[in-house]
């Protein structure tokens, strides 16, 4: 089939599936990301995310991962979040996590695209949605989806900075798009907005200071000196993206299966602290939050409770002092002490 016609049909299918954009990159001309990745790993910036170090030699080079592949199709699912709640007695959950797990949503859509590709071209295809040693962000920039902003996330001039990315590597020869250039200029709003100083320089994120890292990936205790900056955030953090001027182009996602759940819009900390394991799994079923488990989530919620300054939360926090999960009990001690100090005026 004519490669240009094939690409047009794939893009039409992508739009019908709710994707904002689908573009192609020639992976044989992709700049090698391995030196930068190796330096980032050598500095220990991956923290406890050991998976980043595994197969690092393949992660920065799709051609090394699959030598037969010629093209990377990069699909972008765009969405527009509501603002984070400023009410300290309510939980702020990153917007992407108040919806059906994007891994499931994107994977299903990419399978439909890959099936069409195989039917029309016969080429082989492999799918990646934060799975396998594939760096979606450099591929997205090389394909022209957008550029990596100063906060490290991919941003689009047409759709703003709220994007989820999926990749199809294929043996099909599909005409590539032009890479996108940087449009951040001298803006540093995202750097200044980070509550814990995790953006140590433009384009450089240190997860060891990042709220999203500590609330979604880290299995241990977070540093006490960083906890006040967590505010009421219990899963993820949207602070650096929320201030981006390119937000004016963000639009609601047309895919109904990725709509936000009203019951997860700023739930009260008191209600979340009362969750047992069964209630936690029921509430967050189908969302990314369920992945971290009840103990880590309650650990996060206790930090938010400690930051709330609300003495009405003291009984709920005290009830967790002897929780079977060690990280819950230890964080409850910290939160209780902090709340009592504030009540006593200290």
C-alpha cells in the first residue's frame, strides 16, 4: 500500500478512537538518548525506581530494542483537568488518576491501530504504554507531537501539556513527520511552582525531591523536610503543569472511557483515612491509584492530614497509630504530632 495513504488511514482511525494526534518517526534517525540516561542514572536520580536502570542500553535506542523496526508511531491522548482543590481538608489527586487507568485505555486503542496497520500493510507491530524499555518522550518530540517542556513533560502547541503517549514500533515504512522544536522560551513558571524544588534546573527533574515520585512510586518513607510541600496531594502532583501558559490550548478528552470520575474529585481526607483494604480497592478500582495499595495510599493521606492543620482529623489519625502496615503507623505518629503542635500554637 502507498505509505502516504497508509499514514492517512491510520491518522483517521486514531482520531476516531479519540486520540488528539498520531505522528510518525524514523527510528533510524532518532538521536541517541542513552548518554543522557546513563548520566541521570549514574547520579542516582531514579531513586528507588530500579526498573529505569534495567535494560538501560535498550531504553534509549528503539533500534537496539528491535533492529527490524523502521518506524515509531506516536499517539497522544489529550485531556483537560479541573484545578486542584485548595481545601486542605480534601485530597488532591492528580487528574490522570481520577480516571480509568490510562495504560488500559491507550493499550486498547493502540491494539485497534496496530490491527489496521497489519491489515493494510502486513507489517509487524509492538505496542508500548509505559511498558518495556521505550522512552516515549524523545520519540514524541522526534515525531513532531510536541516538545519536552522545562518540566520534562511533552507539550503540544495544539493541545497543550496534558498528554498521555502510546507508541507502536513497526516494520512498516511510514513517512516521518518533522521533529518539533522547543517553544518554552525563557519561561520558568513550572520551575518556580514546584513545591519541593524537584525541578533543579530547566529540563532537569530530580525524582528524589518530587511529590509525584514519593506518592506513586516510592515504597518507603518520604523525607520529613519535604512533607510540608506535599500539601494535600495524596497521589501525584499537577503543580508544574497547572501553571503552564500552553494550558490555554487544552481541551476535554473526547474518549468517554477516559472521563474523570466525580466521586474522586477532592474526596475528604477523613473519608480516605477510614478506608480499609476492601474499601480502598473498591473506591479506586480501575484507576492508577489502586496499583500502590492501601498502605502506601493511607501513608500519603496521613501526610496530607498532618499538613491540613485541621484538629478534627486528630481522631482519624490517632486510629491509625497501630495499623498493621509499618509505614502507616510511623506516618500517623508524624501527622499526629504535627496536628497537636498546631493546635497548641507551636
